[in-house]
């Protein structure tokens, strides 16, 4: 955002604050009703708790609900909702899309969740959505779709669309179901417009390019959407019954969130820490991983301590330690990052994945040799060292980079096979292992050949 | 993919190979025409160069072009296209969406690019798209849109839509332009269906929620789409003339690619290395960064070397080195990952960004104190150390974590202000700096208080 836009927005937020204090709800409503929900959400995020609550009570339920569903932070919209009086909650939830309502309510503690659901007019629909795991196709789908029976004509389908489109989340697809509610095909809005009124839906329906099972992992379901370039993917249960659909706008949010999740987990930050979390959440999210790393690094420290006498005799080895460990960590991190994203995105078979390990082994052999040679030459230039010292540094570096690179591909693939997210703190384990191995090689070889 | 699905696909690819060898092009066409382009692309990616070329010449241009545009690897579809005979190139490019054609051709070397463009029937349209920077709104937009003049009625607009929708990339939006070609609004397909035939477009058009400037960065343009939940964003030049639009399917691909780019750059892998790149590209992409890191780590090694005498007298210090450096690197990496994604995704002002630095400082103070105390207690348990050793370790750890955490937020924000991608190899610089500082603190304090 430019400085100019920032100043403007700052002024706008100040103005909203003044109107809140002055209780000028008419002006507030007028000002905010013209904005897009995302912009209202942005303003809400800059108010404090009391101000947020006041504003929500003043705004029409339609505007308030849209702003809630567009807030970027994951937790606060639910908490804000729970803090409102029961009839405001009822009005706001009524206006929300069912999947957005379930997302907000799903983030709440059990007690708040029950209280909110008690205020809602039709809690059953939301309860049903809450039963699906949050990160499954069922957890992200909307039930607000337009569907027509197989026996309809184009003009009947058009009438049904006109009737329900205002409430539907996916405005571009009409689903076709049989009397048992099973998905039989779909009609695009374009086809519906092109067909003559009397055409039978059964004649011009299309087979969906992709269908998600309700229990499918959300990442997999979203990948169907991006793979087949469709605006939505229908979600069915194991009997083929149509339950809802996943829309492109939710898919975009999920792909963005998955990118962030991969990166944070990779860097050993818990996924619970939102990008704009405060210091307390950040401490809670990161401290456990630092403690885990302190424990794993103790193993590396133990190796060094074991060779204390060698270091006392040839202290220049201590200077080589960070170079060998650091470059091993770097090479391992490179292989990890590529492999984690490859697992996340590429459409690959297990055998192709093992090919990735072989590739990284080769990369480690080449890069390890070249970097090992480079560092050995620099080491030789130091006073008080000789060719044997250079050779030890070279070999330790080479072997460490080969193992680091291979492990960087191997480790996430194994984690994934075990059903663990391959990104989880994998950089801690790989870099600690390369520290440990690097020290063992450097100090072990030095003890044998240099002392 | 399950083992079962893998076996099936393997069999399918083998069958395609046999048909290619037997030159049974009729059967090939029949088998592949029924598949979705993404599935054909998947098969093509598993063939070798000669097989790919044969297959492309046999397939109808429509199928071949769709498969090319769905291939996941960035470089090979362009190269495959360039390897085809001139009239096949012409037929395939004719069928491609203009933005996909420009993407493929844009990846080629100058010489190949000219040769391909010479074979194309209407190279001007593609040349125009090629003039926009690859990562700008202009570089990712399609020009294949449906637009109607401001003076049309609903029924005229419907007729225009029927005429052009088959070629349009965004099937859900009709753009409205004035006689100078400037964007004046849009009509959704839903509105077009709902309105009575005689309604004037000028009466029921909507103002677009978001419009991208042709020079806007692609990330920013795509964020408009995800922010406003629209299936496409119109792209205009500085006179407001409508040039094209960016569609949700391209947006999904870009969001995915940006997540990968952030992660790879963060881990010091060049963005040119595709996720499925071979060993040669991987070596080329990573070696330069390893060499840079070797140079930065030399600075850390120099610090250690400077304190050679201290280490020779108290070799247990060498065991504390990796723990202090490693945890500093870890804390810095955590702060970096959060800040890089925050810059990439959050809608924030510069002053809010500086707030992130203050937050990380606080996180570093708390986590540094706790982890410092933990490590000091462990250090005290070692034989041959005393309270003074524990205190030195504690202070070095604490200060290092405070600086690491703060720098992890500060560094990417400064890079972004300087117009440099904040993710670029930032982990190398932050971890090397924390290595260096950690050693300086540990060995400097030890020299002063322990020797």
C-alpha cells in the first residue's frame, strides 16, 4: 500500500471511530454499506474489541455478516460473533453462507459454540457441516447450491436457477441429481443460456470433470479445481449423493493458506500462529520447537565435546566447524524445500518420488565436491594448516553435503508415507543431523589423521 | 496417488507408447480425445522427446494445444512446441488461448521464438502480450473476453455472448465498454439471464469491484481476485481502455506458484529450478547460493579463528558453539518465515510492518531468556564447567536470540522497501549473521571472564 493510501485509510478509520463514539449509527451505516465486505473487514480489524462489538450491533446484519466472513485473521471473527447479543448473532448467522458460518463457529471453544448455536434459527445445517473434519472436502464445502432433477427442461432449470441463485455460492453451475439425490451431471450457466427452452436437461447435461469425496483431504479437493480449471467441484458421499460444492474463491484462500502453512511448518512455527498473531501467541507457538531443537543440538554438542582433546590440540578445527555444518544445513534445506513443495503440488507416483531422492544424491555429489574443493583451497591459505588439513575439510564437506542433500529429499517423503505432514519442522531435524554428521566427520578424521 | 491408480496409469502410458510405435494414430486419437487436457498433459510428460513430438503431430490441434497448456513443467511445453513442423505449430497456436500461447512462446530462446511466431497466423496478438513483463497483470491476462458497447440491450448482449463465449476465457462476465474502448462496467452471466430482453445494459451494468492496471505486479492483481471473490478481474491501461482480464484458474496457478517461489527462495534455491527439474538444473540453481554461503560463513569462521587461543585453553566452548548458533538460526528462521508470508499476503501499511519488528524483538527477549536458561542449566551439569560458564552461555544465547528474532523481521521488510524480493536467500544471511554474532558473544565473553 502506498503512503498516500495509508493516510487515507487511517483517516477513514478515525472517522469511523468518531462516529461510533458519537453514536451516529445512520452515518456509519451509510458510510460502510457502500464499501466491499473486504474493505469493511479491514476497518473492523483496526478497531479495538469494544469498538468492533458496537459497530457489529449497529450495522445491518447483511453488512456485518459479510465483513465477518472476509476478516483475514482466523480466530477473531468467531470471537467477535460470540461476544454479540443472541439476537444479533441469530441475524448475522442467518445472512452468512453456511460454510462461512460453520468456519466461524468451528473456531470457537465448546461453550461459546453451543451458546452461539442456541441463538441460531436453523442450527442443524451448521451442525452437520461442523461434523466434517475442518481440513476435509466436507469441511470446506458449501451446501448452498442450485440443483435440479434429471427430468427438468431447460426452461424449468432456468426458473429454478432464478429462484435460488441469490442464495447459491457457486453462481455458475447447476447440479443435476436423480430422485435419490445422487449427482448425475451438471449444467453450466452458459449451456443453460444457449439451450432452447424445451431441451431436456438429461440431454445436454455434462459429466463433471472432477468430483470430490466428502472425506477427501482439502488440499486434494482444491487441486482438482485447479487441475481442471472449473469454478467449483461437487462434493458427494460414498453413495454418490450430492452434498455441496467447493468454490474457486474458497479454493484460492486454501491454496494461499497451504503455501503459508508449508513455509511456517518448514521453519518450525506452529500453524496455530497466524501471520498477524501477537507476541504471546508467537512465543507459545515457537518456544516448544526451540526446546526440541535445543535437545537435538545437544547431540551435536556431545559429538564436539567427545573430541574436546582434539580441539584443544588443534583449535583451528573449531573455525572449520560452522562452515561444514552451515553448508550442510543449507544444502539440506534446499533439497527439503524443493521436495516439500513437490509433494504438496505435483501429481506424482511413489516411484517418481524415489527418483527425487536419487536426483538429490547426485546433486549432493556434484555440489559437495565443488564446494568441498573451494573450502579446502581457502583452508589451505590459512597459516598453521597443511595439505592434510585441507584434505580432511574437503572430505568432511563432501560427505556431509551428499548426505544432507539426499536426506533433504528422503526425510519428507518418509514422513508423508507415515501420514505426517512432510513440512513439520523438517528443517530442524535435517540441519541438526547435518551439524552432527559434519562434526563427526571433521573431528573424527582430524583425530585420526592430523593429531 | 494410490498404488492402484499408479499401476493403471502406468499401463495406460505403456499402451500409448505401443500405439505410437505401431503408428495407430486413429486409436491414439480416440483414446486421448476423451480424456481431460490435464490427463493428456500428464501422459505427455511421461513420454520421451521423440514420443512427445510424434504424439503432438498425430493429435488433433485442439487436443494437442490443450495438453500443452496444461503441462506442469514450465519449460518443456514451449520447447516441445518449437520442435514441431511449422504447420503443426500454426494449427496448435491457433487453438491456444492467447495468454497461454504467449506464456509458451515467452519461455523460448529468441531464435526459437521468432521461428514459432513466423509459423503463426496472427502473431501480432501474441507479440503484443509478449511485450508486457511476464510477472505483470498484462503478462498474465487473456485478451479473449466478451465485451459489449454501452448502448446494447440485454438481448443484444445475449446474442453477442452466444457468438463469442466459445472463444472467451472468462465465461461468467461480460464487460461493457464505451466507444473509446474504456471499461464502463460489467454484467454477470446471472444478471444477463435474469434481465428482460429489452433492458438497457447501461441500466443494469455493475461497477467492477476491482480493476487491475496493466502494469500492476501479478501478485497484487491476483490478490484483488481473491480479496473480492470474483471470477475475473478486468485489466485496463492508464487511459482506462479495457485490454483483457485475469481469470480465477490462472489466479490459482499463480497463488500456488508464489507459495513455491517464496519457499524456494527462502531456502536459497533459484526460482528457475522447477519442482521436477533434473539434477543438472538443480546443481546450477543451488551451487551459486552455496558458494555465497561459503563466503558468508567464512566470516563466522574468522571470528572463531580469532579466538583460537581461547578455544585451545577451554575446548568445551567448541561444544557450546553449535547450540548457540543453531538456536539463533532457528529463531531467526521462524521470524523470517512469518514476516515473509506476512509481506506476501497481508494487506498492511508500512507502520504495521514496523510493528512486526517490535513484536519479534519481544518474542526474542522472552524465548531467548527461557531457552538461554534451559541451555545454561544443561551446561552446568557438564563436568569441568562452573557457574561462570553457565552465565556466559546464558547471556550469549539470550542476546543472540533477541537479535536473531528481530533481524528475522527487519531484514525482509528492508529488502522489500528496497524493491528486492524479501524471500531471496534471506535465510542464508540471517543464519550466517546469527552464527557470527553467537560465536562473537560466546567466545568474546569467555575470553573476558573465563580464561
